[in-house]
C-alpha cells in the first residue's frame, strides 16, 4: 500500500546574510517536493600497486579501495509551487539561510538550508508556478 | 415548477427557423490548483481559466441551408431568451425517404 | 368546411381509368354501404404521426392509409389492387385543394372472407389489403 503526501505543511523561514536581521519566508502552494539526500564523501585510496605490479602488494586487479571520510557532500531540496496572491519575487529568498520543514502524515523533513536558486514562469492558460532549490547544510 | 419548451423561437441573420430542438451550453477551462496542503480524501481545487464562448446547437425542419463561418445576429426567445452576435461553427442538412428536410447547426456567441 | 386529405385519394382513384373500369364510383371510406356489389375499394386511416416544432404543429402529418381491394375472385381482387397501386404509389401533387407531398406503398397482404362460416348467405370474397404511407398537408384553421 502506498503513502500519500496530501495534507502536508511546508514552511521556510530564513534570514539574509549580513549584520542586519532581515527575515524572509516562503509563500506559495506547494505541489511537489523532492529531497536529494547528501552523498557520503568518499576518498579513493586505490594504490598504484594493484595487481602486484609494484612491490608485490595484495590488492587484486579491478578492485578499487574507497574509504568514506565520515563527511557528507551535496544534498538539496527542490520545492515546486503554485504562486499565491501576495507571494513576492522568489529572488528575494535566494541567498537566505534558515529552517525548512515539510510535515505530512507520512513524511517529515526538517533541515537547515541555504536558498540556492529560484525560478518562476507564467504561461497562457496556466497558473503561475515556480521552483526553489535549497542546499542542505544540516547533515545530521 | 417545470416549464414547457413550446414557444421557443430561433432567429439568425434575420431568418426565423422552424426549430425542433434548441440547446445552449457554456463551458470554462478550469485550472487545477490542487496542492499538497489539501488533506487526504480532500477535494481538488480549481480556479477559473479561459471562458469558452457560449454555444447554441439547434435542430430544425426547413430547406434553408446554413453555412459554417457566417456571422449574424442570433436570438432565442420564448420560455428562455438569449441573444447576441453569433458565428455558425457547424451546419448540416439532409433528407430521407418519407421525412422532412432536416438540418442542424451549431453557433458560437461572441 | 375543412377539406379532408382523403378527398385527394378518392379523386385520384375515381379519375384513374384502370380503377374506374373495375369499380366505377364504388370507393368507400371505412365501411361499405348495404347493397354494394363487388368489386369495390374501401379505405381508412390506420395510423398517423403528427410532428410538432417548438413553435407549434407542422400540419404535415405522416398518415398510414389502408386501402382494401375486394373481389369475388382472387384474380379480380389482385387486378384491382394493382390498378390502385398504379394510381397511388409515388403520386404527389394537389387535387381539390389538398396537397400530397409523398405517397408510398409500404405493405400488401392477401386475405379471404367466407361469410357462410357465420351463417350468412353471402358469397366468399377475396381481399388485397394495401398500406400507403402518405405525407400530406392538412388544414391549419
């Protein structure tokens, strides 16, 4: 049986960088949310001695030696939305950083993020819609 | 209280046709504004988009040939009334053994 | 007095040389008067379909008219029915103020009547019963 995301609430509140406290928040009707989880940072420790060419090491041919560093890299949240009356220019959110939360009956995401990019489009016969991408800074 | 359709008259471009059926219909393209904030089992939300012009479809008994593409003043009167400038978007006419010459046409009001 | 569309049918039949040769003026509506001798023709309305528009009646009904040709022999009844068919099937036009727009023979059946079965002292008779579908204009006032 599948799970539904209907009934979700989405909130993002952030502040712009700089000494002055300027708060910004997202206004829109969310129609889609996708989370690209952070990737594990991996160091490639494969040595040139693979296959025993040099110094008779025991690393077999065709096997890489990958070592997780324990750190993370990447990770993003993309939000697709329909513009609401009163919703401002999404560019005003870009470069802000703050807290993003998405809560549905089946799924919860709460992350510290940076608003990396935003786009909006208006087309004849369609509602105004946009997309905002947040970069995860919270890897816990 | 129900109203009889008898007495409905149809006129287009100055000619009154003997109609046996008059159908007026409106439609509007709705935009789907459904979002994730709607609870499970909730209803979709729609907002109005472009309004499709009103259409009038008639069946008539007459040898008058209506031509698609022709515009003119149109009026329906009697038990209900509508009027305006209309363009014939489709028309057909035919005859069968033992029957009247019958036609049908569709108009779009501006 | 309103003119009945059947008057057109009657005039059409009595003015047909083939029909008149066999029956003269013995063309009767619904019932045959006593004393009439065969052969004769009897006609009656079997059905009617009146159509209306939204502005009222069309006054052009489609009528099913039954025309029965009677004779003492089958060959005579058959010959009379054929003459009636030649006079009516496909005929249109205006007679005595009555306009017929469309007239078609749509069915034909043979029948036989033996009055002695019910104790009558009359000879048996043969019938050819035809049904014509006719669209005609009727009086509007």
